């Protein structure tokens, strides 16, 4: 495994090194997207827009616990890839074990908390009297899969740090395929509706987590989840948290901002909320692909940084930025012109469809620059630069987005302008990410 990592990260030509890491990561993200779209699509086939709205308002809660997976996944990947670049394999194994057991315990606690407070949670995220029962039913079941969700989300990233990009991809594919196959069976054939969607999601997460555990206990794995390798000290917990907390804050703020916009949008009716939820799903086609590209290059950049190879780090960045911009333009065009058909696949109600197509085309305005932002973000994370990573994480969906959203609500007070707050935010966040990357590059790589 060490030879494989060295050959890909250190010796392969730049295009091959980038593509071999990016393609599995993109496929993994697209599979996550497909499984998210599958839930909404098959619930939409029930012709009950209130169920679609209920899943839309419950999604931010799900994102909160995906953020825990991001904490250990992105934080662990950043530290492990740098440790491997420095030749510290034992510390890399201890970091992997720390991420597994810490994430699992947090997942169990979160599951219990949701079961106890499910109704207040649903009310807080914007469930109305018409959608409350559906949202409660969905979250009660999904909570069972939270420990598995955290493990699968963490190790779909961490396993890439040891050079096993294809293994990381296969775990995501397995879990998501299970969800996609079970969705129509449980939602439509069995008639379990939102409960069926939740059960399929739980089973998918269980299969994905089990696949990663099987790999990590095998002789093929460089990393470890053995309890005896678990270590908090020696800079492990601090190293994971330094990058993991900013990464997870981004997901937490994304969830928070979704809750806020759902609560603002519900003033225009449940159909507006349903349309917004579907528009976000359509926008995710671009976002998830570009997140996959950005996260795919992070282990490669981290290895180059740990090995002190400044030239290779710079060459990877140049190639990745060009690739990201090209993909951004292509996917933006596809989603903008295909918005009508995509929204129609999820919404049958005429009012909800009208909201959905308007919101989807507004959201996609930021598509051309999103790829650049995700490359800059992951490049900063790869160096372990905690402060710039923290600033970026609290900016896009927090200190930039929320004030703009609330200002648009006060100034314009229309559903279209509430949606427009996101692309405005994305352009500002991309400019900030470029400035912070230049700062990070000059500070952390000048002596390499």
C-alpha cells in the first residue's frame, strides 16, 4: 500500500495523479447525489407534495450529522495525508482509529437525542402542521442510521488518504445503490412512503459503513480502527480538529441556513418550500460533482505538502483549477437548460413546479465559479492552515450568506430574491477563498 501511495502521489504525471484521485471522488459524490435525488423522486411519485416538503425540511437535520462525518473525514484526511508524506505511518494509523471510535460514539449519542426531542426539532426546522407527522416519522427512522452515516462519511474521505481512492468510491457506490434499489420497493410497492425512504437510507448507510470496516480490518489497509491504536494525544486530536472543525462548521452552517430559508419561505406556502427543496437538489448536481473534484485532490496536495515538494504542489493546483473551471461551465449549462425536466421529475403540483424551476435557475447562476472555490478550500485544508480554513467555513453559509438572506428578505420580500441570496453569496465566497489561498500559499509554502 505504501508503494502504491508513493507511486500515485509522488511519482505519477500530474494529469494522471489528479485524475486517478478525482474520478473516484467525483463518482462517490455523484452517487451521494443520486441517492438524495432518488428519495425525493420516488416520494414525488406518491403525488403528495406535503411529503416532498417534509423531507425537504428534515434534510438540514440530516446535514448536521453529516457534518460530524466531515469533521473526522476532512480533518483526518488532511492530517493522515501529511503524516504519510512525512513517513509517519504509525501516527497515521492512530489518527484513523481516533476518527472511527470518536465518530461512532458521537453518532450513538446523536441518535438518542433525536429520538427524545424529535418533535421540537421538526418544529424548529420549519415543519408546518401539514408536514409535521411526515417529518417526525422520517427523522425517527433516519436517526437509527446516524452512527453508520458518520462512519461511512468519515472513511469515504479518510481511506483516500492512504491511496485507496477506488475502495473509498466502492463503499459509497455500494451504500447508495442499496438505497436506490430499495427506494421504489419501500416507498411505492410496499406503500411505506416517507418511512420507506428513511428505511432505505438507513440500510444504505449500514452497508457502506460495513464495507469500510471490512477493508480497514483487512491486511490490505495501511490505516487502522483497532482500539489499541486509538490515541488522542501527540497532536492527533488537535490536528484532526484544526481542519475538521472548520470543515464541519461549513456543513453545520449550511444546515442552519437551510433551516432559516425554509422558515422564511414557508410564509409563501408549503409549495414554495417543496419547490425550494427540489431546486436545491438540482443545484446539488453541480455542487456535488465539484465537491468531489476538490476533495479528490486534497490527499494528493497534502502528501506533496508533507513531502516538501512545492513544485509538484503548484503544478497540481494549476491543473486542478483549469479542470474545475471547465467542468463548472459544462455542468452549469446542462443544469440551467435542463432545469424544467429535472424539476418536473420530482414535482407534479403546478404551483410547486413553478417555484421549483424559478429557484433552480437562480441557484445555478453561481455554477461557473463553484469549482474554483472548492479547489481553493481543499488546497487550504491540505496544508493544515487552521485559521484560513476556519474563516472560509464560517463565511460562505454563515457570516456572508445569512446577512444577505435576511437583507434580501427585508428589502425585496419575494421568494425569488430569497433564492437569489445564494448565488450572490457564492461569488463573494469564491473571491474570499482565492485571497485566503494566496495568503496560505505564501505563509506555509514559502520555505519549501
